[in-house]
């Protein structure tokens, strides 16, 4: 008899900026500074994870080694420096 596949549990941050995958169903191992909303559970296989992340093999490694993986969904906004003199 084969054992069932472990699951990865997918969470979205309350502000929509981060996606988190965890091996715990309640997300108790995710950063506490962020409010996480549970989304779904998927089998922990590359093909299942590929629907949610761009590099499922890295995600699987992080899930196995750390128990979670974080993905930033929003772009980093880098402010341009203020001009040091005015143009003429």
C-alpha cells in the first residue's frame, strides 16, 4: 500500500503582496508579522506546485528543508533619486 503524498498549504497575505506555501495546515510556521489567509492544499509535487509558482523545484526544496516558502507577488518600487540641481 502506498503512502499518501504530503500536501503543501497555500496562503495569501492580507495585503495581497505575498504568497506562502507551508507544510503545516494552519500556517503556524509562517512569519507572524503578516496576516495569512488560507487558500488551498495541493499535493507536494512539481506539477501541482507549478500552477502557483515559477520554479516548483526550489519551492519543494524549501518546503522540505525549512517547512515553508515565500513568494513576493508585487513589484518592488524603487524611488528615483531627487535631482541635485535644476536643469536650465
